[in-house]
């Protein structure tokens, strides 16, 4: 090998190869950041859906608890418990 070829090889390994490696690494990091962002959006959508389901369940429970029949049933049950404890 002549000195010119050795010089070119040194330049390739010393400057070009690290630049290519760095470029590939940063590109990979950007792709991973995009993937994480999309996963985060997916997680956000899952949480929004879960929150909507919980709100719906809460509305149903509020309707049950505020229903007069439920309140009357609770009062009767409470009176039965009080009556049993006073007998014992």
C-alpha cells in the first residue's frame, strides 16, 4: 500500500466513520422518540376511555343512591338492625 492510500484509510476511519455512526445513532433516537410518543398517545386514549367508563358507572351509582326506593330500603334496613340490637 502506498502512503496516499493509507492516508485515505486513516481519514475514513478517523472522520467519516464516526460521522456515519453518529448520524445513524441520532436517527435511531428520533425514531424511538416518535415510537414512544405514539405509545404515549395510545396510553392517553386508553386512560380517556377508562375515565369515561368510570364516569358512566358513577352516574349509574349516583342514580341508584339518590333513588327514593333505595333510600327507603336503607332506612327500613337500618330500623330492622336497630330493632334487633335493642332486643338483644
